[in-house]
C-alpha cells in the first residue's frame, strides 16, 4: 500500500540552457552512435545515468576486469566509425592519436607474449552511454579497455573535468619493427624529466622522495580518491622558468583532452592556486630505469609510473578529488534543484490527490523505486502506477497535505498527512488520518530515483478497524 508521497514531479523549469558547440557535438555523436546500434547492441551499450556501473573503472585487460558496454569488435564498419567520432569529441587530435596508438599496441603485446596470456585484441574496447545524450541534460559516456579508461560527464549541459582519465602504454617505447621509436606517452615522460633536470640540487632533494618506486600508480582505480600525503616541491618554491616547465608538464596531460575539458581542468587549477601544485619524483633519473612521478594540487592528482617490463611499460592517470565522474557539479545541481523543490512537492502532492495513478508514476525515474515500511519495493513506473492505483481505489476521496520538506545529506525528506475514507472494494468505511514521511533520492533527471517511506502501520490498521 502506498502513502501519499508528495514531492517531485518535474522540477520547475528554470532558465533555458544554451549548449556550447562542444556539448552539442558530444551529445549528437553519442545519440548517433546509439541510433546506429541494433536493439540487442543498444541493450548492452545503454545504461541509466544512476547505474552503479558508471563509477566503476579500471585499466586492466578485460579478462581481469569485465566491462559493461558494447565492444568495438562487435560493431560493423559504420558503427565503429560512429564510436570513433564520439571518441574524437572528448579528446584532442593528440589525445585521439595516443588512444588509437595504445589500442594498436595490443597487437604488439600479443606478439611479445606469443598469445599465452590474454586475447590482446585491439578492438576489445567498450563504449557505454549512461542516461540520454542531451546537449542541455545530465548524462555520461565511457570508452574503456586495457590501458585506456576515459570518462566524460555532462551535468545540465555543462561539461565537467571528465575524470578519471587513464592512458597506459606497453611497450612505452617500440624498440624494433616498422614503428620503432613510437612513444605514445613520450611527452609525459620527457616534460617531467625536463623539469627535474631544471631543478637545483637543493630543489631536487625536496622533489625526490624515494629510491624505491611503487609497483604501479598509488591510487589504482580507487573511487573516491583522496589526496596523497603532502610531499615534493611546490610551484611557489620554483623560479618563473621552472614554473613554466611545470605548466608544460601539466599541459602534456590537458592537451590530450578536448578544448572544453582542458579549459575546465586549467580553471580549476588556477582557482585553487597554481602555487600550491607540488612535483614529486621517485626512482632513478636515468633514462630506461624504473621511475615514478606525480603532480598534485589542492584539487587534482597526476600519477605516472614506468616500472614494469624493465621500465618499458608506463601508466598515467589524472584524478580529481571532488570532480571524478562529475560528482562536484552533480552535488551543485542537486543543491540548486532544492530551490525549486517546494513548488515541485506541491505539484506532486496534487498528483497524488488527482486519482490519476499514471500521473504519480511520471514523477519517478524510468527505473525508479518506491518502498514503504517493510514492504517489497515497487520498481519502475508500471509497478508504481499499479501501487498508486490500488491505494486510490481504496480511498476515492483521498486528500494529502504536505506538512514539511527538509534536506539531509543530499536527500529530501517529505512529511505528509493523509486523510480519506476507506470505501473502496472490501473497505471498512472508516475514515483515516495518518502522518508519515518519505526519504527521496533524486536522480540527475530531476525525478525520484528511490523513495523510502514510513508511517505507523499499527495506527493505520487500528483506524481502519482491522486490529
């Protein structure tokens, strides 16, 4: 049985969002990609924005970390081109070339391993879309496989720093064959070495933390990620020429991304204070020897290591402490929505008093859920419509009043009082007046993703005359 929840129908429309070309291009490319898939392929590629899979990531081979989404190897030529077109919207030309080089290196690894370990398939990279691509909406997409993990999130039409970002390469340098000398992450290594060489002996001693090197990037695939222990030398202690080299090093990473994402990352660095950005080095400074470095500011972390396969196997990652997977803008989005939620609650209350069950269900996300007390949850709009209709049938004169609306830890608590006469089929004819509350989790589409309700079931049964 359902209580008269009254909170969230469709948030009151605010000012229209004018999408920038980058957001428009990204949304169009994602929509084109989905449209070009078969129904079966689309079922693998498309996820709700709220899917837990959206914040799962790794850079391991697929055999070690199975991925959701549709693989390039399962697409025809036209579908692959649409996947590549989507990838190009999130990366610069340099970044796109680095990504495709990394994928092609799977063939090299397979030859080096003689096919003994994993499939090492250059088309075993997966595309996933979360939510509905919309230049003014909230949605995300992912392109991921071995040594490549790229995540792009848009919140109400605003592009985010779109992290985590991982680029890895094995070999780090091709030392034989027709592509001898190829180094997909060469700029990232060379610019760090240039900075290290430019430091004075005293400055190097501050930047240098250990002869030993970590086996991999320290943060791995953790989420959320916290700042590592303060270490190294900060930009404030560098000369202007050395600071310029530090910027070049950071730019070697931002330049992999599209202009909009790169600008978002630099804006965040400047606002937090470039002078607080620290550079850390571990391991040997000799070329070809195991080494590790990181660049850490108040808001972000870059990690790079080249320690495996005789220092010819590099990993790099960019993380944002508050913005991975768009979490910061999503929190802001939910806060701004709270300014409109009272009007939203009033309209939702009216829906519950309308005797129109489908109208109530429309206030929930497509896969939204409603759970009352210890009952089984109603999941999806059809189930919620059925539950609401049952309740409205029991109380044809149902009236709901909103008693209050609070916000707590990112969720809304809606307090209500229900009155009605139980004159439906099999009813007792008794009048009921009962109060309760529901706790809502609101999705990025502004609809109820999950509703947890509570009222005094014993008092309710007593008023009905069934106790």
